[in-house]
C-alpha cells in the first residue's frame, strides 16, 4: 500500500472501527441503564410491535379482572343474604310445627314467625351490590296464623336451589380470576423474554467495549502519526 499525505487509509479504517465501537457502547450502556434490549421501535421494530400488542392485551385483562371481581362481590352479597334467609327459615319451620300442633302460646309463636318473615323480606331487599340485585328469590310465606311446615319447606327448597346456583357461580368466578391472573403473568413473562436485557451479559459486554474503545483511540492516534513518519524521510 502506497504511503500518501493526502489519503490516510489506516486512519480512516481506525476511525470507522472506533465509531462502530462507540455506537455499540452506547447501545450497551442504554441496555444497562434501562434494563431493556428493545426499548423502542428503533432497536427492533418487529419485536417492539409484538411487545406493545401484548402489553395492550395484558392491560385489557385488568378490565376483565375488575368485572370478574365485581361479579364476585355481587355473588358474595347474595350468598350472605341467602344464608341469613336460610337461618330464618329453619327457625320458622320449627315455629310452624308448634303452631300447627297448637302447643303452648301459639300467639307468641305466630309473632316470632311474622318477625322472621319481615326479616327475610328485608334481607332479600337489601341484597344488592353497586345497583345489582344479588339474590333473586321469591318466597310465598303465609302469616303466622296460617303458617304450615309444608309452606316453609317449599321456601327452604327454593332458597337452597338459589344458594346452590350462587355457590356454583362463585366457584366459576374464582377459577376465571385465577386463570386471568395466570394469563397476565404468562404474558408479562413473554414480554420480558422479548424486550428485557440480560444484564450480566450486557455488563460483561460493556467492559469489553470500553477496553476496545480505548484501544481504538490508540490505533487512531498511531494511524494519524503516519504523516510524521513520511516527513522524517525528507530530513
């Protein structure tokens, strides 16, 4: 290769190498500081686009979880009200048996029975959450004076059926919530696999690039000194 004072090929090559090292160093420093190997579309457009889509889907699942949790709250209120109704009905059946048999002070039994009917009506009416009816239950209970075990048993059967439905729904909601949470976790892990940087690897690479940059500066300095060597030939 000819020696020339107009064209310093060695310096150009050294400068190109140093510039590439500097660019690689900036990329690695950004990965270390952000923890991301794909922080923007500039880093990798295809991967970035996929990650953004998955992030949007993961955020959308938050709304799904919120709706499920609201439904679960409605269901829990219905279960609580249903348990209260069932407790009252169990007591009412005993009272109805005493009223039918005409044993003791039936007037007192009838008063207790009527009080429990009022309690049940109030429980069903109060069973709502965020404007949504939590317990759909229609019971036909005669006044204490006309109370019969059969009437109360019919109400108990209807309440048990409603409670069974609420219990099944509760289990279903729990499973859906668990699945949604696991799905979000899996998506978050997947996004991390796409865009997260391996910090141990990047740290080692950072040290290597810093050393390479220092060597590149020295190589450029040596290449730039070639003109001085040519000058010495004319002395």
